[in-house]
């Protein structure tokens, strides 16, 4: 079984990368950042990733949907969620095989991950 507290964020926005990494690591998640699909696959080859958060709009030819399709084609045991803010791209990612859509708002992503992947031990509460 994959480690569901190891999160791969595939997003080319440095601001989003930093916000998500800082926010999620406070709650005990290990966060790996990939600005491209290729980087994402390299990380997945080295780390025990349990959850992938993928943005649809990535720089270069390979979109988030291409990554999702490849992971599903090879039956990789990982949960994949779209973090795109566009409804159209989220639908395309769902059709590609995403497990769900999460609003790109960092606190909503955090709350979703805690609710779904922090069973025991519980993640610490967010410090105000």
C-alpha cells in the first residue's frame, strides 16, 4: 500500500508550489514538487507517492491529463486529484482518470487531504 501522506504536487506555478508545500508539511505530509510531467514521473520512480495533485495547465506539450492517462494505463496504485481552477480542464482530467476534483484554494486542498488521508495518527490542527 502506498504512503498516502507522501504527496506529489505537479504544478508549474512557483507560488502554488510554495504555498502547498508550506501548508501541507505543517500537517505532517511529505510534499514533493514537480513543475513538469517529466519531473513528476522521475519523482514517482524514486519515492513512495500515495497522492498526486495535478494541475491541468502545465508548461510544455504534456498536460496534466497526459500524466493522468499514463498513470492509469500502467495501473499505478495512486490517488490522483485535479487541482485546476477551470471547470473545463477538471472535466477533462476526470475523463482521463482522476479520482476527483479539489478547488485550487490551498486551505481546501489541505482540508480534503486531512479528511481523506489522515486516519491514524491524526494530523495536527492548523495553527492560527
